[in-house]
C-alpha cells in the first residue's frame, strides 16, 4: 500500500473512534417542544441511548411519514390527542399497558380515555395540555375587551389581530362565539360558522403558525392572537412581561397532546420507558417548560419540579377554573373535517 | 467501428448515469404522482382509478384557481423587478469594477446566499415589521407619520423573493456580459452610436440569452417556493405551493395535492417551451 493511502485511512480511524457511539437509538416523531435537549438528556443518560427526534407539523404529515417508513424506523410518536383514534385506525400505534402509566396522578380531566383508548385498549397517554384562547399585549389593548370575543370583530382592533393557523381550535372558538359547543359542530352546523370566520379574518392582519404568531405578538406586529394561549406567551414571558392571555366569557378550547408507541417498533420496551419518562414528574416538569412552547403538564405531580415563577407563568393555581371553562377540540368525522379545512382554505384566500 | 460510432457510444456512456438518475428520481416519481392525481379520496383512504375530478376542481374551484393566479402574479412581478435590478448591478461589476476586484464584488453580491433561506425570510419579517428597521428609519427621517404596513403583505413576499433572485440573476447576466468583446461596443461608437444606442442595439441583444435564462430560473424557483410566502406573506393570500402543502400536511388529500403539483409542472413546462423557443434551443 502506498504511504499516501495510510493518511486518509488513519484519519478515518481516528474519526470513527472519536465519535461517541450508543448501543441503542430511539427514534421519535415529535412536536417542536420535544426537540429541547434538556428534555431528553436525563433519559439518554439513564438508559445510555441516543434519542433521535424528528419534528413534524400536522397529523396528516406525521402519518404520511409513517406510511413511507419501514416497520421499526420509528419507536414513539407525539400526536394531537384528537387524532389518536385516527392513528390507531391507520394501524400506526401499538397498545401500551395502562397500568404502567401514572394516570392516577394526572389532572382528572387530562386522563382523556375517550381520546387515548380504542376498544378498551390504551394506545396513547396525554402528556401536555393548554388552551387555545386569546393572547394579547396588555399594554396595547384593553384587557376588559378581551373577555368578550365580540370585541375582536367590533372594529376597534381591526388590523391588529393575528389568527393562529390551525383550523380546529379557531373554528372551535368561532363556534363558542356563536353560542355553539364544539361537540355540536357537524355538517349541519358548520355552515353557520362561515360568516363569523370570514368576519374575523377581515379584522385580522395575518394568519400564522406558532413561530410567526409568537414573533408577531412579541414585536408588536399584532396586539392580539386568536387561538393563542399560554403556549404562545409563556416562553416569551421573561422578555415580554406585557404579554398575557385569557379565556373570554364565551369560553376557550383546551388543546392536548398525547404520546404513544409506534406499531412495529423493534424496541417496544425502550419505547415504553421513554413514554413513562415523559409522563413522570421529572419528564413532565421539563416538558412543561421546554423550548418552542410551554404548556401545562398532564401529571399534577410535575408541580414539585417547577419553580414558583414557572407555576405563575403557567397559572398553575387557576387551572381548576380554566378547565371548567374550556371545551375540547371538535372531533369531526372525515367529511366534516374536509369541509372545515375547505372553509379554512377559503378563509386564507379571501 | 467508425470514429463517429465510437464518439456516439462515448457520448451515451457519459450521459447514461445522468439519464438513469433522472429516470429513477424524477421520471418514475413524476409518473407515480400523475397516477395518484387521478385517484380520489373516500374518507381517509385513497381510491385509485382514472378520475379527472381533481383537475376539474383545480380550475373550477375559485380558491384553487385564485391560488394559481396569485402565484403567477407574484412570480411575474418578482421576475421583472429582479431583472431590472440585477442587470445594472451585473453591468457595473462587469464594466466598471476593475478586473482584479470583480471576484470580490461578485462575492459580496451573493453574500446573502450564505444565510439559511428560512433565517433570511424571518429576518426580513423583522426588518419590514411595524417596529422594524425600515419603518423606524422612515419615521425617524420624518418621511412618514405612521408605520407602513409591509410585513405580512404581498409586498413583503415580493421583497423577500427579489432579494434572493437578484443574486441569481446577477450571476447569469454577469456571465453573459463578461464574454462580450469590447470591440463590439467600440465598433458601434466608431460608427456614431451613442452610449444608449450601443446598449440598445448591441449590448442588450447579445446579453438577452443570459437574461432569459436567468429569468426562466427565477420563474421556476419562485413559482414553486413555499417558504417565503408562508413567512412573509402572513397568509394574506394563498399561493399554489401553500395550497399543495395544506392538502398534504393537513387534509392528507394526496390525490388533490398531486393534481395541483402536476398543474404547477405544466406551468413551468410552458415557461420552458416559451424560453426555449425564444432562445431557439432547437437549433443548438
């Protein structure tokens, strides 16, 4: 062998031995809050594994990723609580033993068996929740106005409103504004939401995703975000104490995200351990204050791992009242869901 | 074997890897997308068949047709403005900047390329915002009394696009300009042509191929872009790529998304044939 060939080979060898190697890797399809390294570090250290996270947006996109993957490519998945049934129907989630989960320590409203179980079997567990309601800059708007959704289309705040770009909670809020419960949104009642939705859009400056909505509120581009909540403002609280949120008199929506084990995983035990870690008090405290967005932990014992300041930002003590006034996301059938999305698309292009 | 046959065989040998790559990663996936575009949804399941319903909807549903119109309008505006800004910049670099500094000048002109596309778009959002650099400067100079609404509008989208495509067009036009022999311009001026006449009748026609090529690339990249309208446009109007993403990311309506994508490909193909005809590529 020529001597010149030894140098690149030696370099490769050094690189190979210098790189840290893990015996196992866990692959997780997640939302952006799970990409915080502080969240997964304790789990990685305890089990000597590497957690690879891939962020996705939209349940359809997540299910499409699973469709295009081989069994065993993914181990755990974070999913909107309203879509657990959809994922189970598509054969994407594996059953998990209910007795392995600390749901007895959860806020009772967040056990959500109707969402997380199918046919009596548990397929996911709630890990985080919050509210889609009204976020605002209390130095720019009258907080009293924010207690009534009618103020949003009254003309006073035209051009200063942002709408969170997610059709389910915003249509739910529009429904509440019309005196319609979210559970009553169906093919028959949906058309009645079109006019108020378009009216809201006409008052708004923009319709934006999580990051754009946060940026807009923080920079003063908009003063109100419809569909916002603690998830929008809490992560900005330290630098922007002027940002606040409230549930108006008509009510708000409660969002919840669940985590489950992906069907076909080649390491079901490790995947279950990750789920158990996420819903443990330590995991829950870290998840509640993870970067990207904050939210309330489903496990009430997570409070022991949160500071007084963090609890104040999350409004820990006010949760019982908020939970009473918040309704769940609409869970439309496939046809109504399509109609809702078509209405949303029409609104975006108005 | 004749020399011609050998050269032909060598040519095929050189081009075959690219053909195989294109076939495997473009032609086949595109064919699969066309097949999918003729399917339809029943509930959440895709049902394959031969159904042109998605194409009919793409042109008869006003929301979808408007998205296509929005894309075309924005793309044409961006292409024209970018050409008008890039040509003088390329000409200054080619003819005014000393040869030893041209490379540095080009490097500075394309420096924004070094930033992530998404980061650049968000940066523009901050610059164009109500409390951004532009408004603060104009308010401070007394040019305006109230902040301008630029962010989350079509103008912000166009500015973000133009910022990017001026760099691209500067390169293509510069490459054309630098190859012009200065003797052409000297000859024109010797014959009594003014500078404007020299530019109009000599320089511009000779550099149009570079302009048209750059404009075509701008058109293709702009009309298919999703990020810039999504971030800078504030969803105040939908473009076709955003509509496609909505179908894929939320509705899971892949047949409709595929049909819209084929329509987009059709528009790009039409632009190609128009450019090729103008450039007379069939005679190359």
